[in-house]
C-alpha cells in the first residue's frame, strides 16, 4: 500500500519516510534540470519560492493547445548530473524533496540527512502514466532563458507514484543494491 | 516518391508511442514473476500501464524520444539523398506534432535547434540489399533515450581490472560489468546490444544493430546463443531489478554480434537500451507506401 503525502511537506513528514517506501504525492511539483541547477548553484534567483516543496528532474513535452499548456509527456530524467549542485539547492531553496531517476550520490544523501529531505525515484520512461497524474499546469518560469525542456514548470499533481530510494536517515537503496549485486556477481565469475 | 513523407511520419509516430509485441510480451511475463506488493512489481505495473496508455493516446512512451537512428536497406539505384531529405522533413514535422521532443543541441552554444535537425540528427545507416531482386525498401527506426545511451560501455581486452582475457569468458565479464555499472540508471529492465570485435566506431554501430533483433529470436551461432541466454539469466539473479529497486528483472534480453578485429585490438562494445525499447520498421514499396510492418 502506498503512503499518501500532500505538499508542502513538513520535516516531520519527511523524517517518517524510509528507503523502499512507496509514496503517492498530491500537490505541487516544480521541474528543474541541468540549466536551472547550475544557475541556482551560481547564485541565481527564481521568481517563485520552493520552500518545503519538491523539485522534479524532468524535461517535459508541453505544447500549447487552444491557449492552454498541455503536458504530453513528463517522466523523470537522470538525476546524477545534478549531484554537484543538488545539496546547495536543498539548502538554499529549503527543498523537502527531490524526484528523479537513477539516484544520487553522497553529497545529496548528506544534505537529505542534514536538512530533512528525501530523494524519491519515479519510474523512468513512464511518461504517460506520470503525465496523467499532472492535473494542471500552474505556470512556467525561466522559459526565455532556458527553453521548454529546461524551464521551471509548476505542475499540480494527484497521486504521483514514487519510491523513496534515499531517506533523511543517511540510507540509500542505490548503495544497498549496488553492494548486494556486486556480491551476487562473484558467485557467477 | 510522394508516399514517403506520410509513411515515415507514421513510422516515427508508431516508434514513439508503441512498443513492439515481443517487448510487450517479455515485460508482461516478467511482471508476473515479481512478488505482489514489491517495489519491482510496483515499477512494472506502472510500466505496463504506461505501454497501454501511450498507444491509446498516441503519445510518446517516454518524454526522452532520444537519438533518431534510421537503418535502411534499399535496392540498387535507390536515391539516398532524396530519402534523407524526406526523412528529415518527417522528423521536423513529428517534432512539431509532439511525437518527438526537441532533442538536438549544439554542443558549443548549448542551443537547441528546436526541430531535431542538425549534424548527426537524425542518423542514417544505408545498405544495399544483397539480393538484387528485392525491390522494397526496408526502413527500421530506433529511438534511443539519453539515460540509457549514457550507460553504454566499451572495453579493450585484456582488462586487468575486471580480469577479462581475450576469450568468451572475458567477454562475459565485460558484459556483466556493464550490467553492474548500469544498475537501474539506464531504466532497467534493459536490453543489451553487444558487439565483439570491430574498431571503436564500428563496434558501437554493430552493438546498436543488434537492438534491431527481436527478443525471442535465437542467435544462429550456438556459442553466442548460449552467451546471450547466460547473460540474461545471470543478470536476473543479481537482484538489481526494475529501476534498480531490487527484484528479479534486470534484463529483458541480450543480443550479441561479431565483427573481425585487428590483431592488436579486442573491443567489446555494449549498448544499453531501456525497457522503452522503441524500435519499429516498415517495408515500403517504390512509391513509399507501407506494404508491411516488421515487428
């Protein structure tokens, strides 16, 4: 059974979560990928507050139909590219969650522990299921600067399905599985 | 030539929105094997739902519609330049329609061309039919996302680090190392295309050509057939699982080809394809009309 959570999060919500928890998120998500991470890391400001919110590593396909933004596809992108920058965004923007795929490294894990943040893993490639969970596009920021896939899209979501793979207690499912699988491989060589 | 444009647009649409039947069947078989209530089952349930939804809505399975790779076999006298021009127009149109994401970036300026056109976008591999009696044009298309492309790996043997020598056992060690390195990052469960031999460029091209094979085919070389099935069996016992969440399904398939090598070189090139294995193909008649679908 999935745990249902509503944004904005509190530190208490986040500290209750552990790796392996299946979670469905309702509320807001803000997309952010390479250009935005670098921009904020270098001291850039966003025109919107992300305090207690979640950033989503996603470059969506969004097109305008009859004057309205329509999300055509919105799966996660590989998170590890943001590893040099993520810890600073968690700190500066006061993020409570990061959604992406593939997991992240030690700096991010440390920031999750220090500031009470979780890394949620969405199912990579499931662009249509995840797009269906986006019930509204509230707006878009930094479109001029970064272009559509790199812009910050503010989405309203309902029951957005993810798995906690890095929690606020210093545990990473990615590390665990990497160790277990490397150990298992020895049996076959 | 006038039927080529709509046929290629339809090929792109279908490649982006619909997985080939052999892939759908394999995912379903594996989904049933995962324990109900597990993270692996959760992931494969979402994947299955996604496959149905993308087809129904005729929209991209994955938002990263990836590199656009055309593999074309044509009869003697076929106009490759005209075909390429028509295919480029179809790609631009497919991008405007949202079948493909704007995905072509100039490395030096960071500028996205906005229509998926530019040097290397799309990529064409042309061959002439070996049999001159064949008149149809065989056009296959792979859309390969960046997440899985980043998990590709090329090994030069011997490799001390993973104790791989210049033999099939060494090749096996390379491929399994690539699986361990990829973990869930390439959107597991994945499909591997592998080339033994060749040079650094031809090895990778051949590894991608292996991805044109159906998952349920059998390699005509019995040694390679054995290696392919060993790799899938062992990988699925490593516990990496869908998305790297843990579980029984790490690979859906492994396809291995061979090219001659230089005496001094021994490369093993591995291309990782995500579960969203977007491959489609058509036979076109000389007017460009689709006479059949290949997968």
